């Protein structure tokens, strides 16, 4: 757009120069035709008025042309923007829509297939099974059914925004807390706090969570707690589990034991708070990466670290290449032993 405006201004300036050049030439020729001896005062005044009218008319024409050209440019840009947006909608499954019934990109997990059956029947049926309710100690719960408002049915779920983050409710007071405030309040009072996020979640991107925890919470990173890998045990599952599982549950599960595998990254802050990413997982980590989720839960319940701390930055920086390669190999073996 800037180039188009510059080009238009250059053309209009050139036209103005040509116009004034021609106007000056006409004035000189007119003065030659009318010698001072036969010019009356009223003729001089009339000539000036004609020139003023002509000049005003020309300036008005320029203003109209300039306005029309600007409107044309804006109209062309609007068409280009509309086309670009429509192409993006076509390429991105209507902007990774959660509601579009023809979606072809999973709005909760970028690299998982689209399968509404999981949400309509499989997940709801599993959570309402008596043995599952018993395992979760839910037999005496007043909630007798899990998810009355089942997604993708005629009773869609709804969100109630009561807190400050991602809330456009203008009635909220300045004192309304966000999750950052909750973490800041509860983490110092707990033995261990883990905030985790799938790194392939298009619904709640891990980058937003990372920035909130590492840049808004104002908790310092502990020595050696820098970003580093953590691992989980990718154990074999039974043939029965493998064949009966819904398509959107544990798509990476296998029939053989693959040993320790990369689970994501962890960074440790003061007050025993950790931020953890889950590699390859979308929004529902226990659904998409159940074995990785189990590792996070076990480390939390047993108050164990996700992976060993790194050496101090100054020590790592002072190593020569041989020392560093030996160190990182030993560290990786140790970290895999945490599973």
C-alpha cells in the first residue's frame, strides 16, 4: 500500500508541475496579446478572477482525483485482504474451528486425526463406566453422570469466565485474579506444583503458558533448572487395549516396549514450581500422551523431579568440547533413569 501511495503522489506532483507550467505559459502569451496601452483596470481584474477560477477548478479536480484514487487503492486492498483471509480459512480448516462440522484439522491436537465419535460416545461412555467411577472414588459423588453437556451434541458445553485472563468482561474489577495470581499464591504453600502444556495444542498454545509462568509470575529460575529434556517409559500395551482403544486415545501407543523416550522439556522455578511441556501432545495430555501424563502424575505425587538439574551455567560454559560431550552423555543417561 505504501508503494502505491508514493507512486500516486509522484504522479499527482508531476501533473501539478505540468499544469502550472502550462498556466504560466498561457499567462505570458496572454500578456503579449494584451499590451499595457490597451488594458483597462477592469480587464486586469477580470483576467485575475478568471485565472483564480481556473486554478480553483483545477485544484478541486485534483482533490477529486486524489480521493477517487485512494478509494480505488483501498478497494483493491480490501479485495486482496478478503482473498488472503479466505485462502487461510480454506487451508486451516476454517481457522482451526472447533464448531465447523466439516473440520479437517483437529482443533485440540494438531497432529491427531479428526474423530467426533471419541467425544460423542467413547470418552463419555468410558468416564461413566461403574469401574472407572469406582477407581476415581466417585461412587458417592452427587454427580451421577459425567458430562451432561457433551461436546458436539445438541447440548454444547459452555465456558464461564470468572477470572482476569482471556476475559473481555468489562465488569471485572482490577482486583480480579488470573491463574498467574493463583500460582503465585498457592505455589509457596505446596510441596510441588507442575504447570504443563502440550506443545502441539492449537487451543491453548504452550507459548502463552510459558510466557505467563516464566515472565509474568516473577519466580526466579533455580540454579541448574534451565530448560532441559525429561523422559517417560514408553511401555508396551496389551493387544486388547491396543485394539479396543478409540482412535483419539494414545495414538502413539505400541505393542512393544520402546524404553525411555523424550517427553518434552522442564524448567524449574523457585517455590518448587515447574513448567513442563509435553512433546507431541495437544490439549488433552492424558488422552493423547497417556504414558507421558502418567510420568508427570507420578513425579508430582512422589515429589520427585522430572529430570536432573543441569550444572551451573558458569560450569557448563567453562567446559571444553570433550568435557561437555561427556557431561551431556552422562546427564542424558541419568535423566533416562528417572523413568
